[in-house]
């Protein structure tokens, strides 16, 4: 049972690739609605939400890094049964790890569906009004499928390549829109109750979901890189970017108007006038570039699912390709389940809740399990010695 | 500072002199010199030149007496350390204020005539940053910059009046008669301010190559400036008539605008003129501020690093000083006060210095003869 | 690996075919009827119907007219009017009369007649909120009389009337004389609890259009207008834009005038502890005209003029506040925003700004900084 059999390559992800991988997965469709969701509960102080939300994400990601450090070079799928089972009876571990792995995969799978659906909705409501939603979804899925035909290394490189296309437009929009900003809209900060702060922060945390793919990808990080630091930087980039966007949204529109706008960030693009810019309808250009941000989010999550399945069944790249192809069909239908935009948002919000559970619960439970095991083995060891 | 090389050629000295003298004053000289003398306003530059000439002679004399020394070093030697220090202070302060006011006047011209919606601060800051850059270098660079920019300065200031002679009406210059000679003196005192800038030679002479002919350099410089002013005034009077000149805020700039009317070349020629004219203002302010900073450096006997830091530090009060006058009327009253201070610094002190030095030489010679006599 | 290769090529094939067939939303430029401006009036016959007038450029005419000159240029646009119960209804009726699909992505002007603005325009604005083609940067304008007259002008200078109108507004904006009130601003201001919106107000005659000031709203209802002098005071106090030249009659002269051109305006709002507001406004500018010589020394002239202009501007501001507070009761000064931002707990929570604005004590203090006198010596 050679673990390295499935992948004829080694741990090669550089620090920068890890950062790109995490950040580009984090930044997806959530940014388009972020100013609205955060300011709906926190009003003028909406920008605090991504800030506090990032704290939770930091802790969770740190735990994931620690897990991967304990089992270097192994993915979540591989080390799960070691955590839950004992050396003498491997099947115990396999059986007990199965529910965790399944939950993880199902969650990732559905998040892929929802994210691509949200993306489709954005495109259909704002630029391509006559295009059927299905076509947009299929195009996206085919692109994802194409990526899933390749090894992990390729995924890292694609993320690295697309990284600037994700960061720069957002940065540009946020900064350019400040010329219309009314900073009085950001004040006062201190009049929301604790309860609504908590609710607002919950909305903020959802925008950080996505880093759970690192359960898988950290296994391939270069041994010499500092994974904690990579995680820290990538969350920092995302947090700053989110904050900038929310501040821009609130200061330009005011929180009252934000509640009435479906895609605030897109409206921000629409109401930004860039001096000397010839392109009048900037939002089409923005969305065109935006595709890459959504693509990385969807593709990374889907890749994690497919790759995990491959590892679970200990198969090769060929299996991965077939699975990727086969799983797309139900994915397509799942993404079409919500009947209208309100249902989509409801589902997205539900997904946010589950991401909270997965991201915080999984690492903590795993660590508790590991610590208990350690205590037991130490006692046994002492017993043997004694 | 002792290791500063003395390598300014005669031409470099001349160009420093010309470019320090010709600055913002040229824009207003047709008005200032005709204010009292009316159609005979062209006498103004002459009488001004005569007054300035005396002081220049004194400075040249001092330069020859103390080769390789700036005023910071020779003033205490002549006047003793107390009065000498006071004179140095006065000189430095005068240069500092003059640089500030010149920058402001330049800003006013640009804002009034070409860029009405640009904040004044931006124009001044841009100019001062350029000056700051110059101040971060050794004195040799100043000479080379002046040498390089001199064509940009002389060409337009000669060309514009000459071209505008096309619409001159020579009867405006007649009749030639002088009402009162006191007016001539007064105008002379007014117009002599246009020649201020020569006092900077008290700094720059020190770096002339041994053997450079200081006298020739300063005569050439003076006569260049004189010719430029003279023909500007004549052009101003002959084109506009002295009555109209009184109502124009920047007569020479108006001359430029009239030139454009003749279809000679470029439309809106005054923008082009101002663009070139920036060079001349830059050299004026640059030389002044450099002299201020450099004197400070010598005074405290520090190196280039001190010079750079103090240039940056002094730039801040300079900027705020230049913004003090609230409007153009106030600016002119400040300018007037500065002129009064200028009499002191640019005329009395050099002449006094020269006379004292001359006397001292005489006495010393007498003493020496006495000693020699006693010896034999 | 052959399976993988096959799959790869297959995926590529599908991607290519799906991309190369073109898309559902492909509309060539000539297949679109680009609406440049929309005017909305009330129908003359039926009070419940809206009359929508649109201006559509005719591409061939525009290309031709540039060679021929302005004479035939007036026909470069097609103006059509339809009626409908709502805006969308009217648009549907219009589509039935057009050979091409209506396209609103290039709409720059939305003209509203004063009549319907006074009745309230919430219902009209709703469709503009939902329509994704509509840009938040378009300019809604209130027109005296019928809104359609604005689209029917023949300015001659430009073949397309809307381009002329856009130039007029854009230029005014750059000079700081016309406030830049876009549709997006209108949306923001109507949803914001602290402020009220306003829109530019114009009057159109047969060949011309002229800017008259702004229409002040309360909620979605127009309350009244501010003329250009009050508007300039408004944009000095609100947007820190200089506004237009200030022409004042000189006291103690027969027919003398002085004109002051502000170049920069700065404002600062302070709220005193007893809840009264003071606007401090600083204007920097030049004298551009003085029709009668005062024969006084320049220093005195400057101080006199500064005092004169200060008094004039404070009077204008007083009149502006009088109109806004007592007549229209509409806070378009963004004062409520300042109050909410800085005095949330001690003022905002306990007061209803929509009611209390009327009696809120506001003072305006101008500081005039006369910088230059132009190219003339005095």
C-alpha cells in the first residue's frame, strides 16, 4: 500500500502558491454581496464584520495547518483513519473516519453548486439578460472539468496565474470609487447591540469559507515553507480587501441604500467614473475579469472533492478524470434546484452556517481526538515501561 | 569646505550673475520704470544700473581682495566678529525672504495668466522641489545648471521685445524731457531692485578659478541685464504708451500676447513663454536659496550632509512664508518692504565693506612702510 | 492515457463549440435602438397615463451630417412618444413601434416634467432601479413645463440634442457651477434617512436649453426650486464647489458693479453644544470685473471688497436656508448626516430630523479671500 503511488510527484507548493490558492478560493461570489450582508446588521459599522470574522478564520486555519504538520504530506483523507483508528485494527479507523470525510466532501460538493449558481445569477441579472442560466453554468463546469483532468501542481499554477486578475480589479474598484465617497456615512460606529454585532460577524465569517480546501492541499506544500505564515498572509490579504470593499460600499451608497441593492459591489462598478476611461459600461469588463475569481473558487473546491475521492479509493489520475466527469451531472442539477433569487440567497446563507461548523468543528474535534490518543499511548507506554 | 574646488570659469560666473538678476522683475519693469518718468521711462534702467554698478564694483574689489573666500569668511575679518555676524545674518535672511517672495510672484503670474484653476500651492511646491533638488548638490552643479539654462533665459527675453517692435509706435517715446531729476533718482532706486542678485557674487566669486577675470565677468553680466531691461522698457513704452502701462499688471507678458496677434507664430504664445520663463525663475530662486543654504553650511562649518538636511528643513518655512501675503496687493507691499531691506544688504554693506577694506589696506601699507622705515 | 487524452480533446471540443457559436445576448450595434434620453410627462388626456418620449439617434444621418455641416443635423435623431400606465408599460408600447430592440445602456438623460415631479416620482424610479442596463451615472433632470420639450430642442451646435445637453451639464460640473447629481446620488439620497435629494432644473425653449437651478425634493416629491444664486451658495456649502461669478452692485455708485470669481471653496460644519450648526465657508478668488473706479488705495479696496462679498454671500445663504427650512423643509445640505455621524447618542436618537430640521438653528459664516485682481493693475 504505497501512499505515493497515486501521485508521481512531491510536495512542491511554494509559499506564494499556497497564498494564491487560499486567497483565490476565499474571494469568490461573496464579495459581490458583502457590503450589503455585513451592513444589514451592523449598519454604518459594517466594515467591522470582515475584521472580526477573520479572527475566527485565523484560528481555524491555524488548527488545520497544525494537523497537516502532524501528518506531513498527508491529506485529510489519508490521516483521518489514523486519527480515528488504532494501529492494530485499521478498519476501525476507516469506519469511524468515514462520516467525517463524507460530510466534508458533501459540503464541498454543495458549496460548489451554490457558488456557481450565484455566479450564474449575477451574470444573468446584470449583463447577459437573454442567456439561459444553464448555459452559463455548463460553460463554467466544463472549465472546471478541464482543470480536474490535471494534477494538483497544475491547480496551484492556475491559481498563481489568475491571482492578479482577482485582486487587481477589486482593488481598483474599491479605490476608484472613493472619489464619490461620503465618509459621514461611516459614522457613528458605536450604536449597535452585541446581538446584531454577532449576527453581522456571522455574515462576515461566511465570506471566509473556502479555506477548508487546505485540508487537502496543505499536504503538498513544500516542507521548507512556513504554512502558518502562508495562511496568515492569505487571510490578511482577503480581510483587507473585504474591508476596503465594504468601506467603499458604505461610504458611497450609505447603508440604507445598500439594503436595496442586490449586488452592491457591481453597482459600485457601475457608479464609478474613471477619468479618461473610454469603456463606458465598465461592469461588463469587470464581470469578464471576475469570471476568473469565481472559477478559482468553484474549481478549487470541486478539485478537492474529486481528488479526495481518488485518494479514498486509492486510484490513479484516470479514476479522477472519470469521477470528475460523472459528478458534474448531478452537480449541474443541484445548482438548478433553487427556484428564484431569494431561495438562492437562503441556500447560500445555509451554506455559510455549515461552513462555520465544518471549519471550526472539524479541526477542533480532530485535535481533541489526537490529544486523547496521545494521552492514551503515553499511558500505555508508561505501563509497558513499568 | 576647504576642499571645495575653485573651478568656476569666467563665463560661468557671468551666467550665474545674469540668471540671478533676471527673474520675475522683468515682467513688471516697463510699468515700474514709467510710473514717475512717463515716456522717458527708459532712463530708469540706466540710473538703476548706475546705482547697482557701484555696488558691483565694491563686490568685485572684495572678490579680488579675498580670493577663495565667501562673505561668510571675509565679513568677520573686515568688520570684526560681532558686526560681521550680524551682517551675515542679515544677508542670509534677505536671501531667504527674497527666494520666498520670488516664488510667490512667479506663482501669481502663472495663476493669473495661464492656469487660473490650479491651486497656487501646487505651483510653488513644484518649483521649490526643483530648487530643493539643486540644493542637494555641490556648488559646482549650480554653476553648470546656470550655464546650461542661460540660453533659455536670454533668448526669449531678448526676442520678445524685439519682435514686439513690429507694432511699436515710436512717438510714444517722445517728447524726450525729464520733469525732475529727483524722479530719476527715485526710479533708479526702484529699478535697481531688478539688478539685485549680483550680491550673490559674494558667495560665488569664492569659487572662481584663480586668474578668472571677475571684473570682466561682472561687466558682461551687468550689460546683458541692462540691455534686456532697456529694450523691454522701450518695447513696453513704444507698444502700449506709458498711460496704458500703468494699468497692466504684467506688461511684459502683455507684450507677448500682442506679439501673438501679429500672427508671428504659435497661438497662445504666452503659455510657451511662461514655460521657458520657468527656467529663468528657477535659476533666480535656485541661486538665492542655494546661497542661503550654502552660507549656513559654511557658517556652521559642516559638510554636504548638513546642507541637504538644512535645505529640506528650511524649505518648509520658505513655503509657508511665500503663502503669507493674502492677496496680490499685500504681496506688493511685502515686496516693497523687502526692497528697503535690500538697500541695506545689496548696496550699503558691500560698499561699506569695500571702503573699510580699502582703508585698512591703506593703513596697513602705511604701517608696513613705517615698519620698513623703522627697520632700515 | 488514451482515455484521458480523448476526454481532454472532448472537453476542449465542447468548450470551443459552446464558445464559438456566439451568445444569446449578442446584439450588433445596428440591431439596437439606443435610447439616449428619456422624458416622462403626464399624458394630456388621461391623468393616469404617463407619456414617455425617447430620443434615438439615427446612425446614418449622424455619419452623413458631419460632412454636410449643421444644417441637416437636426434630423439626426428620431423622437417618439408613447403612453402607458407605468414606465415599463410605455416602454413595451414603444417596442411595438420599433424595428429594433430598445437598448437603455447608453441613456444619459432622464427628463421629468415639473408636474409629475411635484406629484412624486417613486413609482417611476422603481423601474429604473430594477433595470440592469440603466447606469447610475445618468442625469435625471427636472424640466419646467413639458419634459419632452427638452428632447425636441434643435441646438445646431451638435447634431444630437442630448449630446449638447450633456456637454452643458458636464461643462458646468467642471466649472463647479452645476451640481453633479446623478441617478445614483438620487437613489442614495432617497434611501438615506438623514438627507433629501435634489435634481438639476432646466428650462427648454425651441432651440435652446438653459440651466435654472435645482429642484428640491422631500422624499420623492418635488417641493420647489432654488434659483442659480441660491444653488451656488448650496454647492459651496454642500459640495465645496466654487459656484459661479458673484456680481454685486457697488454701494454709493450710480451704476457700478463688481464681479468676483471664486476659484476654491472650503467648508467646515461645526455643531455647538446647544445643538445649533454653523457653516464656515471660505471662498478664494479674483476680481474679474469692476465697472466703476473707486479711487481708493488697493489695500483698502481689497478689504472693502472682501466685506462686501462676505455680506452678499451671507445674505444669499440666509435666503437659501430660509427656503430650505421654512418653505421646503428639506435637508439637502447633508447636515443630518453630520448630526447622525457625530451626535448619534445625544441628538439623533431623541429627535425626528425630518420634522426638526425646520427649526434647527443654522448660521453661515463666510470668509472671503480675495487673491488677485486679474491682468489689470488695480
